[in-house]
C-alpha cells in the first residue's frame, strides 16, 4: 500500500515467505528525477516454523510468561513458585506452545531430569485425570508435540504440565532452589527453538 502526501510517500509491505532462511529483494521507485529508478533494498528472514513457548501457574495463556518472546529465546521466560517440603501435592506449572512460523511442524521437547532432593514429572495434558505421564520421553528428548499449523497453539489436553516435589523434609533444606528447563525446537529446523524455566524454592 502506498500513501503519498506532497513529496512524501509511506509504503506498507508484508513479508510472507514461502521458504526459510535469509531472503532479499529490491523495491524500485520510478519517477522523473535523475537516477530513476531508485532502489530500496529489502532483507528478511523466513522462518518455516518457530516455536513460541510460554509458562505459567495456571492454564490461562494470556497470563503466562514468554508468550510472544521467542526470537531469540529469552532467558527471563521463567516462573518461580514455592514447593512445600514433604507435601503430597506437587507444585504445578503449565506450558503452552504456539507455532508462529509460516508452515506446519512438530516440535521436539527436551526437559531437565530430577535434581538432588527434588523430583520432577512431565505430563501431556493440563488435567491430572486426563493426562499422560511423558517424563522419560521428555527427559530423553524423544517426545514431540503433534503437528501444529501456522498460528496454532496447544490446547488444554496437549499442553505440558510440570509437577515438582520436595518430598522428603530430611533431604530438602528450607530455602533450597531448583530450576527445570524445557526446550522446544522445530523438528524440521532444530535451530528454531524457545526455552522456558520452572523454578521452585523449598519452604
């Protein structure tokens, strides 16, 4: 779209790549001034697929940390909570994923394993009664999401639920902290990735 007012023109362009990687072009302006046409170089990077991960204390995506912050991965995409020592109920985090690229793709999920005195479990699905334990697959990097179309986001039954226990009071010191990182990477282009972190402090 071109809007001109006097000697000034404002041009709006939309970059819609059909292939990944660096792309360049020239926009030419033909006028009655010497040196016409005038060329304006255009440079962009086409992302065939790009994961946008977000983490929160609830399943409300709008309140999650990291939504819309995937290029490049942001280290601050972290949610912190307390974990009660010896509690039978875990501290829960919920992780959603959106494909903000231009093509459908699956995304590999790699999660940290348990650390000294803390235990972590990963589930597919937000509701405990309807979820599947995918801990071993996530920790080994063998788990991946279903295929997400461009703009699609995981629903309640396909988001990741993270449960962390500080089960033994004698082993977990008050104030002890542990951070568990989840990395989502494109199956078709592993360089496209996003990271979220779940951090607990024992009390």
